[in-house]
């Protein structure tokens, strides 16, 4: 291995040469306390920045082994160091001058969620620390400006590394607080199942966000306070007793007037599948990590998905046991989303009526009288929700503001009143029963469309025979044109879409993708599958199992091709991996 003085001499040797001469710098260099890797050199000053890495032996970094041997602690520590490194390099970025991206120094910019990223990794066996980042190598026009790169590599970078990547230089109490928060969050998550909960929202949580473009907590946001009837107290390992609202398994309905906080609560639950940093306001909002937001997606593609649990007897005789569409309707897309969620292993469905297909969610009695059941191919979700819980173990948390039909099947009914939750289960059940009785007696204004006098109280929910469980035996095979493409490229656009070759995969409606780096990881997964994993024998479930096992064993490095790993990947969930494959129109099924 070369040392730092070798690098200095090489820099001075290429000064004022044509920009491609920078490529001679690739390699590793010892800087004493750390090793610098120049892994990839950009082609010109206007191209994507060069990729560098810093490696520090575990003995030198000297973080306590208890802070990185458990996965949840290691991810929290990596996230914390990433944030610190970002703050440091921000002081120096573009201080070295030149054309194009000259002087840029960048590392992953973390949001409010704590995610496993490729930018900072700690090896659990010995604590070896690796930081990946980008640098725009300076130039004047397209001529090398080596003196400016020397400033970056010999002044700016060592200052950043020394300030944040050695345990002795950090405030021990702050590092410990990061680890303790991660352990408390993990404790809550582990307690959900034995307590029969699918989510927990701590008292004092601040759920509203600053704005639609800021994920920070709203200043002066109303702190969350659980209804007493739903309050659960957990004795956390470090914080001690913490009380909050426990959402029990089953069917939970969230109601209330407009702008009273129904969707705000649901959005907090959606992102409660991830841990959050201290001060976020949602650090103790913990949801079953398989929970999946379900919605309608007009126009999405569906490939051989068994939606017969919800849709049957289509007029065109189309097979709904292996349904295929390149342009699905709202109801068929939402039906497919439910079935695909089951296939992914989701144990909680999160549903907001504002983003649902109405005819998939409910079908009132007047409509059933006018258009008889035999002429309607859709069995609405309201008539399957109980089956999903009792026979499949899948709970549902639904937000409703316009229809009371779900009062009849809900186990828990929660009203949001000016951001304050109230348990109105008994009151709502009583009102529903009186409404049904009045309708049956002909005293309600809607009696003409309700049950005849003397019959049982009307309910919009019919008791149907249990449906057959859907089949998940979908077997994808590779696209040979992509497998033979030695220059197969992927691109992403924020969290909205992935491009594989010439095809776009629309991910706009996967609302639980928290970071664009997760989308980048999904693009790598698609490319890896097309290049190496799709064999025409494994089911889609087995394929995703293999991908998750690969990432569990090797981390995000398992997605690398040719030994090179991007600096900008974050770990996606199993549910989003399934969803990405299901929206990939080019998938051969």
C-alpha cells in the first residue's frame, strides 16, 4: 500500500495535465490513523463526482463493541456518524475552487429516519469503520488543478475524519444516548407481538410535520395523549416507564372531522416501521415493521396476481386467479395491492379512504338493491377485513371520514378531535345499533333503502363464506436482452421511479419509501435479479427471500456488481422490494 506522501507526489506530477490523468490516482493510501481509498475517478469535472472511502481499524476507532455488535445498535451508530461526518464536510465543500463540480465534498444526507446505509458501515466482528463519500476533483476548465485537490485530501478530509470518526473525540454521553434510544426502540418493537399490539404511540409524541416539504416536527405541535382505555405502559431498558396508546391487533377505525389529525396519525404509523432520531417527535411511534400502506393505483400493471378473493365473474371472462393488466382500474389495483401485501408477509394494512377506490372499500345497500350482487364482480374490502384478521392474522388500521359502514366490523374506534384521540368504540357501536334498529322499524329517513320492518337490524356487512386463500406461485424468469447487456444502466428520480435499461418503474405510490437512497437500492436489486438471480424456477417469494438473505449476510455490499459499491444506498424493506418487482412491467412472468 502506498502512503500519503506517495499520493502528494503523484498529485504534483499530474498538475496542469489533461483531466483524465487524475485516473492514475486510483488506489489506497495510508494516512497513519486511517486509509484513504480513491475508488473511482470521474471522467471530467462536469461528470458525477469521484468516489472515495476512508477506512479505520476497529482498534483505532475504538468504539465499544457493545455499540456495534447488535444490529439495531450498529445501524444507529452508523447513522449518527454519518450525520456528524455530513455536518463536518459541509464546512469545506466547494472551498476548493474550479470548474464544474470542483471542490464538492458529499456524503449521504440523512432524513428523520434511522436507516442502514452504504455510506457508513461498521464491521460487527472487529469494529472496522468504513465511510464512503464523493469528491469533485478540481480543474480549471478540463485541466487538472492538483493544488486544490491537495487541500481537500491533506487539509479538509483529515480534519473531518479526526473530528468525528474516533470515539475518543466524541462526547461519550451523546454517543451513549444514541445507543440507548435504539435499544429502547427495539424493546418496544419486540413487545408489540407479546402484548397483542400492532403499533404503539407514546404520550408526548409530536406527530404533525412542519410543512409538506419538511419532515421536521411542527413547532408548537399538540403533544399526543392516549385515551386512558387504550393506554399501555412499558418499562424501557434505559428511559424507564413510558406510557402511550397501544393499537391492538384486529380492525381499528380512525374517524373524525376534516383537519383533526386522522391522516397525520396514519402517516406517523406508516413511517413507524422505521426508527427515528431523537427530537423527531415520533421516536417512540413504533409500528409492526411489516405494516403496509394500501391504496388505489389507477394505471399500474398487474401480472398474474390472484385477486379472486375480491374480484370475480368479470364480464369479459378474464381470469382473476391469475389476473393480468397493463392499465388497472382503481379497484383492481387496490385488490392487487392487498394480495401482494399478503404475499410480502405484511401483518398490518394501513388504509386511508382518501386514497382508496370507493367501490373496493364499501357498497351500500341502495346500490346493492339497484345493482344486485350477482351483477357486481367486486367483493368490497369491508366484507373481507374480518377474514384477513381471523384467518390470515392481518390487522387493518383504517381512516374514514365519510362512511360509517366500518363501525359495524371495527374492534376499536378512535376519534381524532383537534389532534386529541378519543376511544369512542362503545358509543359508536351503540349509535350504529340504534341507527340500524330505526332503519329496520321504518323510522329513519333512509328506511326505504334499509331492511323491511320486522327484520333483523340492518348492517352493510354480509356474512360470506370464507374465500380460498390466494395462490402465490408466480415464477419470474430473466429478460435475456437485459442479461446480455454488459452496459445495463439504472437510474432513479427521487423516490418516484426507477429506470432499468429503457424502462421506468413507477414507485410514486409506495408511500413508505422514506429516502431516495432506498430507491437507488431497489434499482440495484432489479439489476442484480435480471443479471444473476432470475432463473425461471424460483417463485417471486423465493427470489425476494434470497435477496433479503443476501443483504442480511453482506449488507448493501451484497448488491454490488464488479466489486464496486455506490456511496448512496439505503436498505429497503421486504415489502418495498416486492412492490418494486410487482410494478416492473418488464418482469417475465
